[in-house]
C-alpha cells in the first residue's frame, strides 16, 4: 500500500487525457480543479480507458509524476462530475489494490418483500 503520510489526497473524478505530462496536469489542477498545486497535496488523475492513473506531487523543490498502468484490469473510478474529490490514504491504497471504494453498497436494495 502506498503511504503518503499526512499529505492531502485529491482525486479528479472525471477522466483526464492520459497523454498529459507534468505541465499539462499542473494546468488541469490550476485551471479546472481551481487549486494551488504549490500548497501541497497528491493529485490523482485517471485515463479514459481506466487502465492508468497519474499522480502529481509537489515536494517543495519540484514535481513528482507517479504513474501506475494496469495490465488486463481497470481501475475502479468514481462516476462523478465534480472537479475535485478528497480521499484518505486508506482509500488510495484500496484504489491501487483494485478495490472499488466509490460504489455504495446497499445490502437490501434489490430485495422485494411480498
């Protein structure tokens, strides 16, 4: 599991062009997410195919660009139109392990009592 300590984790629920590099993703953070990347945080983006995620992290002297690409699988990604979603480090670990932390489970949703 990836441990980011006390760094706030921000996820962009809508898909992001997977071809974007650091400068393009920093532009998305500033212009579309309306956040200041230099204030700190781990920013997570998912490609349209949901096979890769990219993370941007400012460490005070430069940007880290971390990427994970799955082979044969896809990431569980939220179906939300918001520009920013804050998640916990536990949710990040589950996301990286392939667990869908965004889908709400309602145990009796499909049960019909006659």
